[in-house]
C-alpha cells in the first residue's frame, strides 16, 4: 500500500478518472464506426478517422485504457 496516496480525495479522483476514461473509450469506439476492424482488410482501406477523440490523439482507445489503469491505481494504491 502506498500510504501517501491513501486518502479519500485521491480515491474519489481515481474513480472519477477511471469513469471519465471509460466514457472516452466508448466515444472513441463509436467515432471509429465502420472504420473499426481487426487485421488487414481484404478490400480497400477504410477512411482515416480524424474527428472526435481522434483529433486529439492518434490512439484514443489506448489513451483511455492507460487512464483507467491510473484511475484504478489511485482508487486502490497497492502493488
């Protein structure tokens, strides 16, 4: 346990960051729409998404996952 992080204020901030990051991830997934795929497409390349969260980050889903991880650590600061 990281004692200097174990306060109610930091715990609530961590929960808020985690929740905001989850909303960010959902927004990014929705913004991708039909451009979302796994692997190499068989035909043509989908359009590059540059709007919404993608206007601020090239990989907003990964950024959101990192935010969730930091938020969870702040909510429960243990190894």
